[in-house]
């Protein structure tokens, strides 16, 4: 079953503070996004607005956040009420977004991995493409479709575990279970496996070009704080991957 984020929204918000998310995930994703000064940006699967706020603070002219979870959107709107950055948040489904060629950039942190089959993946990619102006970019971080989750090592020292949650053969649509540990608390989310080829077929069918996958990068501060050896497992067998393409 797809994860219901409403009851875990606050815990998921806290998980964004884990060091690997700062020094690897955010560092790599924001590096790929690059300069957003003056751009119109849509953050799909925005959650409580972590990246949405960063994009606005980095100079984007218009930023909209969309998430399927009403609980996440409520948290994001609460943050907006306090910070008053000028971000609009709304509940919405990536497969049916109410925008038509309005954005220079679409960003998504952990969206495509919720597609349970190729048709859902195709619908997500088509929905994102419709939102972009010609020449606009889509940049995302996603569960790594090249990872064989039944045999992944333990990532517990980084504050999470990832594994195949199903029984039987590893195949398209197999569930992936993520468990996050936060100071005596823990929560789980589930997403689904589709391989690299399935992603590239869906993106190409939606009209995307220049599809490029990127390995994670480590921020200098992360190396300074923890040492390179601490990060070696995550960097060499990373269960998340980064992708960019152009409409």
C-alpha cells in the first residue's frame, strides 16, 4: 500500500535533519539544480516544504509546492505563515497537475519511486512535463532504480535502513521498505521498484531529452565533520540516485 504521510508528517520533517540528508542528498540535489535566480519553480512531492523554502531563499521568483498529503501541506503552510517567503502550497497529484507550461524548473524529492507500475510512472512524467515551459528542466532525487534492494547492506549508521519488503522474486513493482531512526523514534515508508530502463522510457515518452543520472556527492563540511571513511559505504552503494532532464 502507498505510504500515508499524514500521521508521520512531523517525523518525516525531522528526518530531513539527518546528516546524510544535509551532506549528501541536499548537497547533490541543490548542486544539480544550480542557480535559480529569477526562475519559476514547481516542487512536486514537496512534503513540508524543505526544498521549496530553500529554492525561494536562493532567489527563485515564483515557487509553488504540491503534495498529495494534506498533513504535509498543512506543515508547509504553517512554516510559510512564520517565514512569509511568498510560497504557495496546495494538495495535488503529480499525475494530474493543474499547470500548463508555467515553470522553468520542476523539482521532486522522492516522487517517481511511488509509481507501482510503468503506467503510473508514465503518468507522473507526463504530468511533470505539462508543467514545464519548452526547454524547462526536471531535477529529482529518487530511490536508486539500479539498486538491488534484496541485497543492500545496512545503512543504520546513517540513521536508516532500506530493504525489499516483499516476498518472492525481485521484479517490477516490488515494494521497498525504508525505516528511519530518530532519537528513540522510528517510522517506515514504502515505495516501489522500477528499473532504469523503465524510467528512461517514461521520461522519453513524456517528451524529455538529455536524460542524465548522477551519483551522490559529499559536501566538504560532511567530510570535515565525520571523515571520508564514514561516508564510503553510502557513496559507493547509495540507495538513492539523482536525475536531470530537459523538456
